[in-house]
């Protein structure tokens, strides 16, 4: 069976990303290997959200093991199934709970990275609002009603949710701007939805509402958006949070516990069925989950809810719980992965590299860093792409001349220490915590 031809844009994006050690935004299907059962379980979750349910998953894996790649793949599946996807990495200035604007900053990042199937690269929030208003106008024409009445009816159930009355009022303001050609009013609505109003005074002057999206109301407004996107014709809302290890690295235990309490609130809400058409994925390392001093397990209520099924032993698995542990790639998986990368590279017209060369390259990596070359293969893949690039641009050089000279080191991650909490400041100082070898690298295969 002949594989579909790789588009030049996808090829260039994949190779540039792999050489830089980050996850490509396009063409993931060309290089994905393994983890079919985990992906299948997440697809079931997406379908459940589309049917009115909710889901929460903690995607746990070692640094370099494939969390970001896995989350991006699930993101693409959700977009294809008609979901709205919001994504962000946690960072010193972006957290789930804060008092100095960091949670509001996280919400703003979510809205900037809002994607739909027709706009997969982000910035789709305005499209969602415009689609809602357009559909309301169409329904008003069909029912011989005023669009304003239809909009009020469609948004009436939002008023039962926390912050729902103001949210519905703001969306109504967008219709007014649309009706009267007031681009400033429409822009102010989008600013409010992106949490860009810092004070209630500014919001009242611009939109005649008395509230804003602040640190304390981030999760409430995510639930409002999940209900709103349904009214706009989408299947639901999927929120993806990566680099949760940033919470683990908070030096201030009070700030860390406050964030874990917010995680507990979301977990309880979803598991109890209080959220609808809403899903959230959180990616982190085993230390972030299981460290009883600083991780999620340090919060007793979370430990009891996220504890591993005691019957999972001797090779047995259970993917139905909230925690999904990404299994390591096998050497066979890595061989297939290298084959896929080679195929992507050959899409540019270069001569194929024989399987013998791939086997020799894997043997060299194994001699240098042991089995880490396939368990956390980011550096392995980067070195392989560099090898292909040199062979392509130097026709007189054979792969046997280069394989033994490839420099590769075990991927220990990037060093980032504690994030100091300084009276609600946005950014903190950094020191290395004891026994900490987590990374913040983006690329994981």
C-alpha cells in the first residue's frame, strides 16, 4: 500500500521542529508510532464530551517520553471531531490559581491558542463568536423573530452558571456591535473574553458590565465557554495543559497547595458530572504526580483520587482511570519511528538510507547512552535528522563514515529550579530544588 505523498510544508515543518527538539504542529500522523491503546482511550473521551459528558486525564510520562507529542496528537483528533481546543503550557506567569494575575494570564493564553478545525493554528475565538451570532441571525429569519430575542433565548441557560449573566450580556453586546457596525464594541467584547480588562471600571465603561475574568473565575469561565461553543455549533471544549511540572516546582508550599486545590476542584467537578461538553488534559512527569512532598500526592485528597488501581500488576493495564501513564517506546518502536523520519526526509528527493544504516545508528546510540536512546528519544531523533542532513548535502560522504562519530548524550532535561512566589509577582527567581531533574523541554516522542 502506497503512503500518501507528504506535502512540502509538512515536511519542512516536521524536520525543522525535530532538529530544534520541539514538537511539530503539522504532520504528526507521518511520524506517530505506538501507544494505539492510549490514543484509542482518549478518542473515547472526546466522543463522550461530544455527547454531553466530561473527562479529565493526567498524562504522565518521563521527560522526553512523548507527553507533548501525545497531547498534540489528541488535539488534532479533537479538532477533526468538531471540538474547540484551548491549549497552554504552565509557566511562572501562568498558573491555575494565583492572586497576582497569573491565572488570568493563563486564561488569556488559552484564548490566544483557541483552535477549531477550520483554524487549527489558534486565534479562533473571534470565529467562534461570529459563528454563534451568524447562526442566531439565520434562526431569527427562519422563525420570524428578532435576532436579539433568539440570542437571549440561546444564552438563557448560561445565566444559571457562575458568572453566566455577565457572560451572556457581553455576547449580546457583540451582536449589537455586529448590527450597528461598531467595530470598537466588538473588539471590546473580544478583549473581555480574552481576559484583557484589568479593572472592572474599564469593563463597565466599555461594555456596561460590572465584572471581569480575573484570577478567581478562570475555571468558571472555561465552563461557560464549553456551554457557549455548543450553542455555536461545536461538539464541546477540550482544554490541554502541558508542563504541569511548573506547579511541582513552586517553592512556596502555600501557592503550590492552592494550585493543587484548584486541580482538586476541577477533578471533583468533572468526575461528579457537574461539567458538560468539557474535557481537560494535563501533562506532567511522574514526580509531579507521585512525589509525596511536592507533587499531587502531597495533597491527600488528590492522592486518594489518583491512586493507581491495586490490581494493575504483572503487565496488566487499566486505562479507564484519570491517570494515563505513557508506556515507553520499545527498540522496535524506535526503528519504525526512524523509518518514518527517513521517509519524511526523503520526501524532499534525497536518496534513501538503507535499513542497515538505521540499525547501525541505533546500535551506536545504545553503546553511548544505553536504553535511554529509545525510552526518551528526543536527542536520538535530533541526531538522526542531523545525520540525514549531512549525508544529503555531502554526496561524497557515506553513512558508515558518520554513524560512529555521532555525538549523543542522554536527555536529562533542561534545568529549572524552584519558582519563587514573591507577593503575587508574575515572575519568580530560580534555584535548583533538591533531588530535582525534571525538564521543561517541549519535544517528547
